[in-house]
C-alpha cells in the first residue's frame, strides 16, 4: 500500500470540551471547509455525528467543480480521548483515514490535531500535498471558530 500521513496541529484559544463539542457536528465541518470543499449530503444538518454513521455523496472542490462520489464513515468517537476518526474513500482516494484529536492545554486553551493517512495509489503524493494545504486552511478557520465559540 502506498500511504502517506499528513499531521497538522494548531493551538486554539478555547476550552477543549467546547472545541470537542463542535468537532462532533457537521455544522463545524461546513464552517471550516466553506468555499474549498462542499459535501451536499450533510447540508443543513445540525445534529451530531454518530459512530458507525455512513454518508455518501458528491463532493465539490471550491464549491463548483464536481470531484468525486465520497464515502465517509464515522469509524470512532472516543469521548475520553476527545478523538473522532473517519474512514473515507472515493474517486482517486482509496483510503483517507482522518483522526481529529482535541487535547486540553489549560482551562481556556487546547491543541487541535488533524492526522490523515492517505492512499491514493499513484496520486498519493499530490493528494497528500492538497491535504497539507487543506488542513492548514481548516485550522486557520478553527482558530476563528474557537473565538466564536467562546463568545456564545
């Protein structure tokens, strides 16, 4: 298997429990991916992800370019470790296993980590380069979202 792992970490100015609560929602996913990736299969959802849940639908790059029929399974939600794992695939992507980990750094700060193991065959390297950029952008948006969460 031709896999690469991309890991990006950000420190957020919000309590870990507050960020963890947001991580578990499709709404936060839509917020941090807006304009870069659109997944209409979860449009309008305001409930939480459920362990074992499977969502299948077309994804759109930059909201306008049809990319692939994407399969997302919420493989694990570990509340004790504040870790959500999705197992995904579609199009060129044979496997995209994504862990989101939220760790407290004090009462009002946390560490947010995206770690994804990618297998896209011959396209693994360019897909991993996209993932590196994608998670950099998502984490910038998580910093903004964290500020918003603490103001509610």
